[in-house]
């Protein structure tokens, strides 16, 4: 069974005397060889697992041009050899101190802090810290910088740091510690859940430079210096299920600033080991598989189709990029195991995508300035590996100034060691689905401009966890400070300034109304002092959500009630009032009107079968939202009521009706039904009607008054030769009147809208 390829954490220089190896299994033999021009064994050791430091073999020194390759063996299993292109090239070291660059404080400086993390030093150089007139700490820089334990806590005054080689020291940088204001520090936070057999615990909310003490119910105590506000604390013995742990922090003992222990956190059963997660995308030919949701100390197995690779992530990381043979088409899954207990199921399978035919190099963003701590790239192929390279402006020697960085986005920020140096040439290599890297554009490092106080782009809204900062020099370190009470300032977030006009800085706290913010930036030995204070204000309200009538509603009443609601109700960004407008056909039916509630009834009747748009925007003390818009259509105009014949006066022959169209011709029909017995005893049926229809005119109110004498309008009815003709009507006959005014009615056989039929007996 193949093992995962262990990775050498870079960068590495000619002065490095040890190598950091990640991904190896506990008990595995790690061998590092140089495969450059000078082939030889470099280092050998037995892995503790996940993250190991192995010293170089006696008498071995590294040389610029060496290419270092690591492999591991355990029992009869071994890892494949990595490709030469993905092995670690060794940096050269300047021969004169003047070529050494500035270092920088990665730790935030707090008065009384005892631990410092300093970056930017060439691996293998000596980094020293001085204050109060003497050196208070020194350490050899490793691939991630120098991490120092000071002989006493940081002062209120200036702190100086530099890197040096045997020939002398490089330029100094200066820092001014901030006070860790609370007399009693708050207890740190333990990331939960915590599982039995874990070998590390994630601890946050620590003052940089504090000593953290982890105490178990069983009596075991672990102590570690924290040079950052959140780190994994590696424990001396794996945690026991059912135990309870708590934690506290304290600064230098003479400052008498301590915290109480945090509430106890129970160590849960390891059977709760979660399934890991493989981060897509994966592509054919790629060598790295990113596995997330890892439990510290867990063994990891990666199955690529039918081939299984075994490795171990660093004990202080929940995410790790495992290196394997080039991925074939198919799918990849992963499992993790802690104390012989495996995750209940493997990760969801991730399909290996076919390699894109042509993948361009990334774009290195310019300008690049001296002392920049990172470079910015875009156009990354997601899942690719990136590495930053430098060509020395004096010697022309080429070497990487970053480790291999897996990127799963199209943009990346890559920290560099050492920091950028004026006139050097910089480029970025990308390995995308292939062992052959693609080179980006190259850029020359420029002399940095004079740095000015940066600004926080206003407004800064409550409820957010980031701010935007402008007026920065690309590559500088931005530090944002937060005050939640008068006179108390704490570091809230840091970021590298981007080549764009502004940079987003993530914060470690959610902003609240009334908080204050300020910002500084550092570059080389320069650091601006925070100047302008920005107040945190309520967010501008979000556009309301329009409820009724719903979008596109039809059949709406002529005086509709419009209603909406505030998506930010109950929050700082809630609306205090609204403005509403209703328009029809480009005309403002309801002009922009202030409203305090969330509904509005239109007072005037709107036009039938007409489309209207309405829009509402929200307002509060911070501003006005955009409009939320919707439209609706009124119901069709109902047909007017049919005309009505109310009465017929036989004495005056007057027919009366209503609900006719005003001043319109009215057509009246008179029909007689009945029978007459003639002189000979025969029955004569009477079914006469007026034809053509009688015509009259309604008045301006739609009323009808018509004089209709049957004798004048009905045709005579022949009875017999004795009685002759019936003119008008005979007693007992029914006289029926109906009328219309020309309005159509498709449901009537005549196609007209007729009135009721009024019948009277003669």
C-alpha cells in the first residue's frame, strides 16, 4: 500500500540546519535527499507523525541549487517519489549584511507579552529582539519565521528587531507595544467538540505573547506560549475520553495580569470522529488532495479509485493538502481514524475532472514594492499549486521565496520569506493538473513610496465583521483597532494591503453601534500611527420586501391596500420610516409619500384594467435604501347593470325604466300574449309584437319615460267578418315590455343586453 508523499515545508535556505516534514505516519522513516547537481542524502529520522522537524545529517550543509525530495517508509510500504518540479529548491543567502532585508512582527505587540513571532527573515538567520537597552531574546529563523521566548515582558517603550548572518546584522524594525488593558484578562476559548485521543486543542481569544495553561480534571497540566491570538495547543499526552479541560492565560508575571480558568469542556468519545471532506475541484494529473474537517492526531487514508494512500495531517491543523501520485480519472474519497476508531463513513466522493487542454499562467499583480510581505495573483486555476520565485538583482540566482501553496479559488494572497527586496525580479509558478509548472509574468520590485496614514472607508456599519481600508501601499501590513469602551483599544484584525485601491480586513469581532475604529500600516521599518477615529453606525436599511399585492397580481380592487415588511426588523439596520410612490402609465398617482407604518391604502379609485407600479424604500438615521418595486393590474371594469323597466301606466300609456346609458336611443319591444273568442265561437290566439322596435331616448341620468299607446303601435288583429279587427288589446291579455340601449350581450340570442320583461294584464 503506498503512503502519501511527505512534504518539505519551505522556503529553505543555505543556512537551514533542519527541515520541517509534514504528512508522514508515526514511526515512519523519513529520508530527504538532494536531487540537484550535488546528489546526496540530506536528512533522516523517525516521524512522530503529521508534523516533524528533522536535523540535517552530520557534516551536511545545504547549497543554493540543491533540490530536496522527501519520502517515507513504514514496514514494507513506502511513498512514491515526488516529481523534481515539486521538490524544494534551496534559497541563497546574501554574503553581506547590507543585502539582508527587514523583518516584521507577525505577533501583535502587547505590553508584558513574553512571546514574539517575527517573519521576513531568511531561514537560518539569527533573529534578535532588543528593548530597555539590551537583547531580550533571539532565535534561529525557520521556514515560517522566528518564534522567540523573551527574557522579560515587552515594555511600554520601543522594541527593536533584526536578522543577522555571521558577517553582521540587517536593518532594524521598530514596534510600540499596546497595553493589554484589562487587569484581569478574559479566559481564552476552547474550540469544541474536543475528542478523546486528540493531541492538540484549538485555543482562541488569547493576547499575543501570553502564556496559556491547559488544565485537565485528571491533574495533567500543559503550558504553552502563544505568539498569536489563536493557535493549536499541542498536549503532552493524548486527551482521555470523559476528562474535562479548562484554560487560562497570563502575561509576564511582574505585570500581574492573569485570567481565571475558563468553564470546563468535556472530552467526548472518539467514536464521534466525523467524516473528512475532500475539497473540490480535482483534476486529472494533479498531485494534491485537500482534506478538511480533520481531527487533530487522526490518521488519514485517501482512496483514489482502487489505490489507497495513508498519511497523517499535522496535529495542529484541521485541513491538509496530501500529496499522491498524479490523479487518474475516477473519484477520490477519504477516511480518518483516531485511537483505532474510524469515521463512520468515508467522505463524499469527489470526481476527478479531465484536464483542461490549455491552462494559462496566473497573473502577478503589480506594482510590487520593497518590504511587501505578500504577493497577489489572479487567474488561478482552482485546485492548482502556486509558488513565488525571486531572481537576485545582484547575483541573478533564482530561488523560491514561498512554500507550495494550494489554491482553490481564482485569486490568492501568498506570503513570502524573505520580504520583497528592491530591484529583485519576482514571478509565480502554477502547477495545474500537471507536474510541469507554468510561469506568470515577471515584475521588478520597486522602491516603496512614502507611507501615509491609511483610512477606513466610511461608513462602518454595525453587525459587520470586516472593514475596507484605503490609502495603503501594496504589500504593507494593515492593522485595525477596535474600541468598545472609551480609552480601551484592542487589535481587531490584520491584512496585507492589496494592489487595488482598497483592501478588505476581516475582524475578530462583530461591530456594534458606538464602537470606534482606527487603523495603521507597517512597511520596512516604517509604521504609521493611527489617526482618524471612525464611529460605527447603524447600517442603511435593506429595501423592503413587498407583500401585497404580489408581483404581477391581477384582479386588484380599485382602492387597494399596499403592504410590505422590513427584512431588518429588530436589528440595527431596521427601517425607521418609508417612502412610497404609485405610478400608472408614467403618471404619479401617489407621489413620493413618507409613511411610518408598513401599509398604505390608496384613497382614490384607480382605473379598471390598468397596470400600476409601486415602489417603497426604507429610511433610517444612516441613509436610504434602494427602491423595492412591484406591479399589479386592476380588475376589469364590470358591465353596468342591465336596464330595468319599472312600470307601465295604462291610463297615461307611460312606460318608465332606468339604468339605460345616458342620452342614448332606447329600443322598446311590446309583445301581446292572449286569446280572443270570435263571433263563431272560435279562439283566436293573439301573439302580436311591435316591429320594428319602438325608439325613444333616455335622459341624461339614464332614465326612460316613453308614451306607448298599444292602439298606435300594435298591428290590428283580425277577429272575424262580424267583429272585424282588434285595435290595441283585449281585456285579460298580457302586455310585455322590454328594452335595450344597444349594448352587446353575447349570451343573448339577439346579441343585445335586454332589460327585464315587465308584464301587465290589460
